[in-house]
């Protein structure tokens, strides 16, 4: 962690530079920028900031993100990105109010109606590093079902190497006066004591109402949107060490594709 700030600044700068050059260099290279407010930081059912963010509006979590995608073919590509959690809820060992920085590299491909996504991640927080390898399997049919196998291969502190399984889908999609709406749901469970030692099984379920609408910013400045979601979580107090069972969370943000 001694050189993490310098390394992260260099990585972020490289992503920005690559994104600015993408249009000129290759139509296969695209990128995205997200600037989001979140009322909670929910990580596989765990309310990371605990009772400090029980209700919407209690605290403000700013979560910027930047990603790049390079399409190798119509159904295959590689990608990378960076995400941050910025707030004043505790002292940060990283820098100022930067509580966490996540980076990832991934590869995706299609096989008939199936899609596969393999992602390596490193989560930097609390002066530690958490290593993640995700396998996401999607099937192109009604409700667009997905299965995510979330593997923690490097633990932090008391966290053990372990695995979560999350089954999700989109049950409704529509558009109204320039807004796209969708309703999705997820259910997740753990093995190998993911959240708490000695506890495994059902961890959380969620139902989310999401929306997005294009924004007109200016010609040549990318494709912008306003987006958000209202999500209701139910979590297990046995397998997930949350102070409450249920949480209503809010996400609002602007995004840009280039």
C-alpha cells in the first residue's frame, strides 16, 4: 500500500488518456464514465457502513468510475476499469476521504445464447487488499437470467477465502417520455463462511427499479445519461452481520459513453 496512491493516479490517468484517444485510434475501443451518489454501500448483502447509513439521506457516498472496453469481435472483448468510494464516514488510509479503490480486468465471450464474463478484481481498502475472481454466465431468453460465481481468493483481516453465488434477472422493461425503466431481482447465498465464520447459506435478496434517460451536453462530448435505481434489500442477520434485516437504497448519477 506504500505506493498505492501514486500507482492509482497513474492508472486512472492512463485510462483517461486512452479514452480520449479511442475515437481517433479504433472504433473497437470504447469507454464509460460514471459519477454516482449512493445512499448505501451494499456488498453482496453486507451494509458496509453499518447502521451509519440505515436510511436514505443519512449519509452521502460518492462513487466515481471509469472503464474501457476493447471489442475483439462481435461477441468477444477485454475490458478494465476503476471505481472509488469517497465519503467522510471514517479516516482513510488511502488519501483524504477515499475509503476504497477497486480495479478490474476482464474478458467476455459468447457461445450461442450463452454469454460468459471472467473478471479479476483487486479491492483496496482499510490498508488491505481483497482479491476477487468473478465468473458471470448469462442466457439470452425471457427475463435474461444470470448466474454470478463470486470468488474471494485473497481475504482481508478476518475474512476468509470463500465464494458467493448470485442468481439474477430482469423481469420488466419499458420506456415512457424519454425514460427507460426496468425491474430486476437478485438472490445470493454463500459457502465457506463468506461474511461470518461458521455461517453459510442464504445471504440476501433484492428487488430494484431502475431508470435512465439521455442528457444533451454538447456535440463531441460523448453520450451522456441520467440514471438511478431504488433497491429494496432483505438480508440474513445470521449469515450477514448487518444491524438490520431490510434496507431501502437509492442510487442517482450521470454517465457518459465515449
